[in-house]
């Protein structure tokens, strides 16, 4: 993980690069477009990769505790 002067973090793993400030996901220099919420969930999971994040925690954080289909999660 690196952090730039604006406090935005970049995570690099297995050929992927997650750039939190610009909300860009790259794989081997190719930009992968994903919607805002999935990017936020990915960023949260990467930031918390040292622990198990529960389904309930994701629902509470990103869907205000509402139940959603597993496909949305």
C-alpha cells in the first residue's frame, strides 16, 4: 500500500492495482471499469484484508442494513 500527498491510498496485489483516489481498478496496466458501490466494497475488503469481513458488516456499511440479493453483494 502506498499513500499520496492527498491521503489517497493505492493497493497492489496479484497484478491488480486499486487506486482509491481516482476509483480506478487496473490489472496489468488495463483499466477495469466498475460501478461506484462495487468499487467501494472492493476497497473496504482490501483495506480489511487482515480479517474476515462478514456479510452483515457489508450490508450495514454499504446498504444501510437492508437485505440484498447475493448477486448485489
